[in-house]
């Protein structure tokens, strides 16, 4: 039996997903559409790849294969940490990509990476603000590069520095969501970065509060622990506009490359459609939060 560590945020998040139940609504039902409009572009699914990195450990050219899988599935592709050449290869696939840049200590370097991402033709750029600190109360260092927490004023500068939508990943409080709105951020990812702290509030537990504050001014995305179409549905029902899937795509990537990723996104989307059909949601905007019950 798998040993459960107290405080494991991934486990707590899994249990929260599983505590959410779904009622059925069949009368006046219709075949559902899963199409997503994001930043003025159309996609076939609200299931997106997560902002991943270092996928060369999973499969040769893993980041590019992941992006190609998203493109084939008609999904948005996200890219995490990686060098400029890797982003160039990712965007050359034609995948519509959101590039997430780390909160490096050097803001000039951040601005340079934003400008490079723009040149690559990404659809949006952003920052994973939850990577500023290590777990030991020090500044984080990733691949030898030091990180820093960013202030509201710095976030405003990043937003102003690009004509693209600037998104913030790693929002897990109403307070940070409010600051993002004040900074002019154009989208947020509610996330605990697959358990960056113990006892993190499950993203779906805090999502309705954040959605209430955001009031549809900007899209709200969710990640962490999404493994099935039911998980996707629950996130959308609680107010997410779309979801990111990371670890659940890594097995398919390893076994079958881009095709594996495409198939997994397609199967998550079919499962989502199956639940939409049985809950009276003819498109994403018709998913009704009141179909969710808490066990
Ligand atoms: C191998 C790996 C690399 C990751 N690299 C990044 C990264 O560079 N930037 C980032 O913002 N998040 C990164 N993440 C976090 C994911 O984007 C995501 O927030 C997290 O894995 C939760 O989603 P999941 O449970 O679907 O995997 C990484 C996750 C994994 C598993």
C-alpha cells in the first residue's frame, strides 16, 4: 500500500477532488461543445499542458514533443523554465504557447526573456511567483540562478513591458489574486506547484473565492493533480476557465511522444464532454456550479 505522508499537499488535493460529487441533469440535454476561446484565439479543449520543464529526462526532445501533442489536440501549450533555443523549437511546432518565466533576481534578464518570448510568437507570457523561496526560508536557487519575490510595482512593470497578456502562476490566495488584478495581469493560475508547501489548500477549495474576487475580469486557470475528465469538469464547474495538466501527461509522453500527449488530452476532453452531456451543459459557459455537491 502507498505510504501517505501527513501534510502531503498532493494527497490532500486528491482527497478534495474525490470529495466533490456531481448530480445529473438529462432533461432538455444536448450534445456538448468543448471549444475554448482564450485571448482571442479558438481551441478545441479547455485541457492545456502545464508549464513543465526538463522533459528531456522523460523523452528525447520532451518539451517539443509535449508542445506538438498540444497542437495536435487543439490545445493551449504552456512552457516552463528552459533556454531560448528550446522555446524557439517549441514555438516552431506551431503550438500556441504560454511561456512562464521564473522570478529571477535580475529583472533585466526577465525583461530580456519576455522580449525573446514575444519574438518567438507566443500567445502570452507570465511568471511562476511561487518559486521565489526555497522550503528553508531562503531565496530559491534553480539551476544556479537565484530567485526573488516580486513586488506589486515590479509586476506592474512586467505587465507594461509586453504587448502580450501577462499571466501569473502560483496564486493560492485571494490577496495575491487582488494584487494581480491591481497589477493589470491578464490571467492567473491557481496552483500549489504540485505541493511546494505542505498542507497547501487544494486549488479547487480556494478557487470559488478567487473567482468571486476576479469577477470574470480575467481568465482563471487551475492545475495540480488533474487526472481525469471528472477532475477537469469539477475545476470548470467551480469557476476555472481552463485547466493545466502536467504529471498525468508525462507517462503518455514517455511511451508515445507527441501522439501520446494528443491522445491523453483527447481522452480527458471526451470524459469531460461525457459529464457535460449528463449535467445539461451544452458548452463550457453552461457548466453550472450547482451540479457540484460536497460529500
Ligand atoms: C517535471 C516538472 C517540471 C516543472 N517545471 C515547471 C516550470 O519550469 N515552471 C512552472 O511554473 N511550473 C513547473 N512545473 C509545475 C507544473 O506546471 C504544475 O504546476 C504542477 O506540476 C501541478 O500540475 P500537475 O499536478 O498536473 O503536475 C513543473 C512540474 C513538473 C512535474
